[in-house]
């Protein structure tokens, strides 16, 4: 198997982990911190911290925020891997056809 194909699988796995799991955790943490920050302006004491509750809710509902930079990063990685696969396939074809 071409080593480049192994890298392709690796990057697809990273993409799935990032968008499917870590982005949800981050979104929940940001929601919770924004709520704490908002409450801190109107009160000297915050009644309850909901950080883990909001993170869990974000993971369960599957919400993701649109992030163009992340999409651009993965598009660049995809294009580089695709170009590598095309070059590898061409070289393989050329080697075996001659």
C-alpha cells in the first residue's frame, strides 16, 4: 500500500475527530464561559457554574460553529493528498505499463 494512502486515512480521521468531537467540546465550553461572564457583570457572585453541563449539551446536540479557517486547512490538506495520490498512481501506471 502506498504510504500516501496511509496519510490520507490519518488526515480523514483527524478531520472526523476535530469536527465530530473536539469542536463540540469547545463550543460547549465557550457557551458556558460566556454565560459565567455575563452573570459576573450583574452579580458579585455566580449562582452556579454550568461549564460541564453546557459542554455535555453541546456534544449531545452536535452543534458546530462555522469556521472557515478550519475548512480551508482541511481543503488544503485534501488537495495535497489528492495530488500525491494522482502522482503516485501515474508513477505506478508508468512503471507497470512499460
